[in-house]
C-alpha cells in the first residue's frame, strides 16, 4: 500500500456526517457557508461530535459538544494538534493546527478540506501556514491475527 492522505469523505464516513439526515455531507457538492446552505445541493463544514439539525456560519452543521471534560469520540482524528484539549482531544502537542485531507473543495481553485484542531472538518487555502500532514498506517484485516 502506498502512503496517502485521508480524504474528506472518509472523515465524513468515520463521523457519520455522510449519513446524517440533515447534513448528507459529500465532497462533490459545492461549498456554501451561508445561512441558507442547502444540504441537498451544497456542503459546508461540520463538528465531529456535534448535535443539531440547522446550519450556522459559527457552528457549521452541528453545535459543538466535545470539550475538555467531554472527550470526543473522534479525538484520534485531531490528537497531536495545538490547542485541542479544550475541544475534546486527548493529546495536545506542537504548532500544527490541523491536518490536510487529499480532497479539494468543489468549486474552488485553492481550498482544501482540513481536519481542524477544534474537532471539525473545515476548508482552508492550501497556502495557509500551520497545517500539517497526519501520518496514517493502514493495516489490512488479513494481516491481523
């Protein structure tokens, strides 16, 4: 297997955002960060452990529920990032504020989806500083006994 970056759709699948009856997150939909974001035609950012069914530009598709005393089920996605303890991660470390995915934002020539240190999938310009690459090792089930 070749090393690769996680995709934004894999993050959505892991967190259930692609199955959510409201979000229906899909990277092939154009980005829309407006209050009138329509999940049938557009996509926008979301909290991993969020709750709620309406979109806002400050909360994405969900309101954040993970915090320093309520750890995220998906903390492993953003562990080892800067300032993540208040957002429910287990291990805070370094100057890295998130990890790039391999997924470009539909309809943008410069934005890419990013696993953010505050427990959400967000978009950023590829030239933005303080973002990193999360090393991932994939092990086939057939290799585990």
